[in-house]
C-alpha cells in the first residue's frame, strides 16, 4: 500500500523533471456553479499532461540493469508521450504500443521524444498482447500506464501541489480512465487534507468505473464511443481498491455535456485542454447543486488535442 512517505519522496524525486503547473480561477465559471473553483492546469505539464509525473517516478526508480533493457508500455497517447520523454531523460529505449486510432498528434509526439511506436488494434486485449510480445522479445521492463504503484504516487503529486496552494478545499474532481489520476488524487486527499472529498467524472459511453463502484468488482466497457479518447481504458487492479476506499463518488456525463464544458474552458479561461479534461468540469456543472458555496478543485488532466478533430 502506498504510504504518505512514498508520496513525499516521489514529489522530491520527480521535481527536477516536471513543471509545477499553475492553478487558475474563473469568475464566470464560479458564478455558473455558485462555488469557488480552482483549476490545476496539467495541460501545461511536460508532454501536455499529468502523465509525466507517474512516468518520471517509475523510470527514476529502475535499477541500472533494468534501464539497460529499456521500457515498454501501451497507451492511447498521453502516457505514451510521458514514458518516451522520461526514457529520453534517462537515456534508455522506450517501446510504445499505441492503438491505430490514437490521435496523430500524440503518435508524432512520441516519436519526437525518441520513443519507438508500435501500432495495434484499438482494443485493450490487443494493446496488452502487443506489449507482452515486446516485453518478451526485447526483455524490456513493462511499466503499466496506471496500474502501477510508482505511477500512482507520481500522479498524486498534482493534487499535493494543489493543496499547497489551496489547503481548504472541500472537494476535488478528476476524470477517470484507468484510475491512475483519481487513485493518486484520492491518496493525496487522504494524507494531506482533513475534509476534502474526491469525485470522479466519466463519460456515459465508457462508465466502467461508475459501474464498478456499484457492483464492487472491476467492470469492462462495452463501447469506446466517446470524444474523451484518454478515458477509454478499464480500471486497474491496484487502482480499484484505492478508489473504493477513498473516492466519494463517480459521476457520468453525456458527450454533449463534455463538449459544452470543453467550449467553456476554451472560451472563458482562454486555455487549450483536451476533451478528457473537460469531463471533470462537466460533472461538476451537472452536480452543481451539491457543491454550492464550496471550494472545489478540478484537475485539468491534459491539453493534447487534434485541432483537425475539434467538436466545435
């Protein structure tokens, strides 16, 4: 189990390799939900997403022997870029398995960081099988994009930084894909806040985490039909127990609600985020009656978007 000391050590370890991202506010959005909102802008993180935190922490803890064999992962984009860059800093090889449907901008970014892209069919089974093949063929060290304690600890540091600036938050919202960000955020809230509750946000089309909390077991998605391309993965085995214990609730939103939240962030905050980031704000807007007059943090998970595929 990840302890408070693990998070503190991780924060110190990765500090030279990541950005301390800004926390922004919006008077208009505060008025819209009748609450004080604090946006942790991981769209300004290296590689454009919070994933750099976990990737850096995992790579930095490899032994010299492990580094000599390189690393491998499977990812739709953001962790792919993060691991490629972390590997570049460590001067080791990175084999990145990506679904054929991953945004071109993310594939090109991985290559730009020196990672070797191996494409596969856009299913979880295909991704895992290809990563296993690369792991066996090259003896590379597999680093899971979210089902990994070092990765989870790294993702927790975003919320830790948010608490340093806003220690009296009542709630924090994060998007939910595989569960790395929300499980890390939940641990940060558990160890560093006396009252902050953590909420997840998920597209209705890929609501496996929402259903998993209800059933008490990890559920899978029957479709991946969502604009939030970073949230199509299923929950990890390490992530789920943390979510069960420390996450208050998970809310789902429609594709239309995601697009409207995305538009609000672009137009009102004047920053670029990807649809997966907008899911958290969409969920808060949908549940705003429950958070009136509260201080609420929202982690904007990333800003890597294909500008040719904008929904507006």
